[in-house]
C-alpha cells in the first residue's frame, strides 16, 4: 500500500477543528445528540482504558448534559465528563477524531480518514500543540459585578 500522504499540508491537520465545531453546532441546534469516535492510537489521546473498544477506538457523548466546558479549538477537543462517577478532564487532538455522528438523526460525517491518522501515527503523533491544561477552578467570589 503506497503512502500518498508523504507531505501533509498544515491545513489538513487543522481543518478538523472547523469541521468538528460546525457539525457539533448544527447537531445541537437541531436537537441532536453529537457523539465522536476517537482513535486512541493517535499520540496525545488519553482515555479510560476500560472504555476503549477492541479496535482501539472510544466513543464520547458530547451532548451538553453529558459534558461541561466543551471547547473545540487550537487543534484540541477539551471537556469535562464523568466516568464511573468521577469527573475527568479530557483533552484530545482533533486529528484523533475519526467520525462525528448524531445519535438521533443517524447522520455521520468522517472527520479524518484512516490514512491520515495512520500517517500521523507513523510520523510521531499529533504534534500540533502541547496538550491543553484544564482551566483553573474558580474558588470564592465571582469576578462578575453589577454595573448600573
């Protein structure tokens, strides 16, 4: 099998931010339930090992009731979710997302092809940015104030 991705343009690595964000918004606005299938073999993906499928993928439910603090930007999908009752911060490269699908309408869209992901795996993983740290928890008083 020939590797046709010998020089992968930067656009191919970053377009998934926009595709994911747009499809997520569209699904939410149409009362859908967005889910993503993630390839856990891509560098930078940290997933609960007991939830990884035998084919190396994991499915995340991205509905607003399932996650909080969802951010799709700068090459990463980041959110807080509960696994076995414990809140966990999840940060994964957008290039690790294979498919985004709507559980309600059964509409699915491929985000990154297996060939693109294999190229990334073979060439040292997803080196777009450093993994995103979780946002700091705010303690005490709110920083908002009433303006008259």
